[in-house]
C-alpha cells in the first residue's frame, strides 16, 4: 500500500468527514481545543479545523501504478 505525502489542502469531502467526526467527538464530551463561546459542536469543530488543531488525519491511497511494457 502506497500512501500520498501529507497534504495541507483537503477535498470538500475530506473536510466534511473531518469536521463531522470531530463534532461527534465533541458532542460526546471530548474537550474542545479552541476557546469559543458557541455551544454547537459543528461550529466548534469548524473553528478547530480552521485553527488547524483537529487531531485527525487523512490517509490517501495512491492509485496502482501501471507498468509500461
């Protein structure tokens, strides 16, 4: 399995998955990593994402290489 190097930019699907997973953690009692007065877990997760402090990572698989003949 070949993994891509860590990327700073996420696709909209990766962003939604990261924020959704973190919002679920927050709603179940996980400590927040930014100071924000809003009580909405999604808003808190978005603020954490923008601050770059979410402790989640994306692992992307590289497509298989085609061997040239």
